[in-house]
DNA sequence: CATACGACCTGAGTGC
DNA sequence: TGCACTCAGGTCGTAT
């Protein structure tokens, strides 16, 4: 699913309906989504009575911030979840979606986790392919989570110097480096292909063989592409929607992603698809070197 | 340590 | 209509 621009769009759309609401219950029709803690009881006990204070994003994670419980502490079982503040950390993986829907309405298809709110609405996390995960944790536990702790900077926080250093020591292909969340966070298959086209770089080029100028151009391309995608509300290929069911708009600006066999928007040569880093990659064999 | 690749799931689309 | 097959926005565990 969703890469950085889609999760950012969702976070912005969810905030108005969630901030200030009190969690009155949790339901998990599919326990597989509960990555930590793993029991429904622990989720319900730790979250109930807490107020949503903010909705944010880091990399492709959606974070829902919760304030103190009315009567914190003293309950047995999971003392670390009696902290003043907790977070829901959702990873949407390929097909995760969010909905805000009336609690008394039938749940959306593939509903995996439902957060009942005090205004008669529910935040529903749905996920057809069941790759998505939800965590309920303290700010400290979030920082200690290895996936979170090893995330690289957001694209606009990446400095040319750090990008140069990361690429110059990698032997693998540049596409794999862009997809590596520990180098820079938030890039997935769509935005990797779009950025590589914008920078005129083939996806299978070894990272360390790029020139300094090419690396500079690539970082600028990533930042520009991600920025334009956020402005367009993300990209809808199939499943992605905002919580209101609205599609993104950036798919109409794709230059190469999903366009193998079509003419290159720059030179009209036929765009080519190849497997790079295990992912289908589309590029122009003429414009990208 | 870095890299490569199958596994995890369910469905949509294609071709026979 | 049915079946077999391929592909899909991401990460993780295991093998090399």
C-alpha cells in the first residue's frame, strides 16, 4: 500500500475526527493484527478511557497519540501500559485502510481492528491481505522498537552529505537502496521508480557507481516527487483511499510507474519493466543511464 | 555485516 | 463458467 505520501494524507484526514475523542472500547475481529500486545484484553484495558491528543506519521507508520487514562496505574498484567501517554502505531503494509464510521453501522470489509469512540463513531483499520499490524505502546517502547529505531531520516531531513555517504558505501543497486527504510524512510516501489526517472538514473545501477552529481540530483528528485505526491493526496492504484473514501490524485502524474510498454514522456521510447530488488521496476532505457 | 530471496495473505486480472 | 497462473503499494526471517 501506502508509502509516505498516502500515510501522510491519511494522518491529516483522520486528525479532525479523532483529536479530542475518548476511546470507549476496542474490538479486534482478527487477532493477527495485534502485533503488541497480543491479547484483546490488554488492548482494551490499556486504551479505554484515554483521549486522542494527536495523529501523526513517521516513515510509513501512522501514529495515534493517547493521553493519560482517568485512573492510571494499579492494574496487574501489563504495568508498562499504565504510562501517562501511549500510542497506536499502525503499519498498513500493502492493503491497510482506515475508515471513520458509525459504531452501529456494519463494519467495512476486512475490518481487523475497531476503536470505539465517545461520539458514536469508530476508527476502523481494515486490511484485505492481513499484512498490516497495530501496536499499542509507550513512547519509550516505540523508540526501542528495532524497526522504528533504525528508520532513516524523512526525505526532507536527509542531507546531501548523509545521502552521499550512504550511497558511496553500498554495492547494491540504487533501487534497493531507495527501498531500504534504514537509509531514508518512506519510499516504496512507486516513488522509487518515479524518482529514478526524474533523476535520469536506471534502477539497476550500483549505488556506489553513481557520480556525486547524480546522487545530488536523485535526492532532489525524491524530495520533489514526494512533495508533489503529498500535495496531490497520494496515489491510488487499487486499494488506497483516504478515510472518507477519496482517491489520491498523484497516479495521474505518474511518468513511468505501471506504464511498461507505453512511450516515455520524455523521448517517446518504449518504457521497459524489469525485476530489480525483487520488485517490478519500470524505466526508460533511453533517458535513464 | 551486506545482500538476495522466499514467505507472509487475499484477491483481481488474464488466458485457455 | 471454471481453472491455473501471475501479479500487487512492504517488511521479515533465513541462507549465503
